[in-house]
């Protein structure tokens, strides 16, 4: 069993900052990419940022220069530092991780999602 749990969402004024965290736990052998996605009301889920196991990163153009993704491999945790927040950043933010799971005599690569955390940017 593997769990992925986000934290850190909330209400912030335009121009403010928030830091999201996402921790994976369970029978984890290793984690490949970890990423953040978001879904605003009436819109499709979109990639915000992604980080590889060795630290390579990729960002959506709408957040480049404002958001920073990082990870702590020892803690199986990924972070999203969000600065200069705008009302259009309002969405439910989801964490995703590609995880090799220990099944005893085998291992399985799975795609795991957190439950989501609400970020609201409003004055």
C-alpha cells in the first residue's frame, strides 16, 4: 500500500506566497518523477511543475519564474513554493508520483495521486 498526502493549501491574497508539501509513504522502493497538477472549476487538470529523481525540473509557462518545485528523496517528499500568486492560480492542487512499490518477490511501477489541496487567491 502506498499513500500520497498533500498539505499546505489555503487562502492567500494576490501577490502572496504559499508552500505545498506532498509526502509519499508505504512500501516504496524508489520514486521516479514527482509533480504538481491543478484543476480549476470548469477546466481540465493541467501540469504545473514536475521534478525528476535527479532534480531536473519542468514548469508550465504560466508559473515559470513564480513557482519552484523541489524534493527531498530521503523523505519521499515534494514541495511547491508558490510566490507572486494571482487569482488565476486558484485551483485544487494535486500531487502525483511514479512509485516503484515493493510487492515482496516483485516490484510494480504505479502512478499515485494525492487527494488534492485547495489554493484560493483572492482579496
